[in-house]
């Protein structure tokens, strides 16, 4: 739907805009109003316990978790690559670590 | 919402900042303390920002509903306080909440309620004179302020909540498209498009009503 420019209607818009601005006085509420708001907020707080004091740590945990996952991935990748290239020394190191002890007497 | 209308009606004396509400800490400290469980500190935020919130709300909802909607804004601010990232001033964040609350008010208000009543004879007379007068200044000087307000309210009442909000912000309050986009959480292009459509809708409403009345009362 297209309405062609109509100077008379545009004039009405301007007048109504002026009326709107001129009627915007200083808003006021009663003395009781802030207390009413606080009463509702206390009720909300009672219904839903206050957020943890460590609320600031929550986004931090997720950011750190992403970083830690990346570091773990890089470490695992590098270990895999290293063990492929140096299979014998790695196997020897493991054997030495777990099977290096002397056999039990009598075996 | 737990707005106490009786309590509000009983107290009519306006208040702003008072000495008793010495605002010694800044917003960030207050918010931090509230988030740590000291909810009474939220009253400082109310005292500091209530005028700002009331001013915004007053531009969008009827005067008798302003305290109720502003009440809702602060309750939303409290419940969403942990989501306030601090990247924008707290007052600015409250402005967005205020506009959003006004939008929700009109959505709830219009639900199941389609305004069908037309303008009264006096209001059509106003429209008639406004459309006919060559000089807007001349008309403005003679126009009945009450009629003007009623025509404005009637016309806005015909619009959808989205159109009403964007038209009020941009055309009536004179805010920039960028500012309106920021308050509404829309893109600037979206604001421009909706504002254009809202103005088109408003013009259609005026002309249709005027022509309908002329048709019903040819004299």
C-alpha cells in the first residue's frame, strides 16, 4: 500500500509531534512507589535465592574451559605425533617405568 | 507483577533524590553488592535512575499506567542484573529495558482488543481543520490541545505495538534511527523500514477516517 506524499497529512504529523513533546512534563510517582518496587524485589529474592557471590566466575570458567580444552588437544596431538616418530624410545621408557623391577624370588 | 496500585494511589507526593538517599557509591559497586546478596542496595539504583526511567515510560504509555510500567522495569532490572555485562552504562541498559517494557505493555494491552471506535465529531473537526488549513502555525494557534492529544492517542491506538513504538521514538520524540535501533535492539535498517511503514499506516488511518466521516456526514 503506497500513500503519496500528502502535505496536509505531513503537517498533522508535525503538529502531533509537537503536542507529544509539549505534554511530556516531569514524571513523578508517589513517595511509596520506590518502597513498592523494593517490596516486589524482596519477594522475588525470596522466591529465587540470590545469585552466588561467585557469579562473576561463571563466564570466566567457560572461557578458561575453552582454553584448557584447546591446550589439552594440542598436547594430545603432539604426544601422538611424537610417539609415532619415536616409537621405540617411548616403548622402552614405558617398559622401564612399569616392568623395570626385578622379578619376585622364586619366579 | 506485584505492583501495589493502592499504595501508589495513597501517596501522591512526588519525590526525586533526597538527602536520606545519599548516593555514595557508583552503579557498579551497587550492582556488585546486590549480586552478592545485599538486595537493599538496589534501592540506591532505583533512587538514582527512577527519573530517567519514568521519563522514557511516560512517552509511551498512558499517564495513569506509568508507575506500573516503571515498576516492572526495575523488577526486570533486578531479575536480569546478572546479565548486565557492564559494557554500556547502567542507565543505558535501563533505557532498553524501559522501551521493552513499554512494548510488552502495548502487546498485552492490545491482545484480544481491537480498537474499533472512530473519532468523535470534535476530533474529526480537528482533523478537518488540520487538513484544510494552509498554515500549520495558524492552525496550531487555534487548535484545541485536548483534541490534538485525543487524536494522537486514537491514531497511535490503531497501530501495532511495533509501529507505535518506532513511530513514537523516531517521529514523535525525534530520536535518531541509530538511537532507536539501539533502544529497540533492532538493526538500523529494520527501524527505517518499520518507521516508514508506520508512517504509511498512520496516514492511511487519518485519511480513511476523514473520508469515512465525510461520507457519513456529507454536510
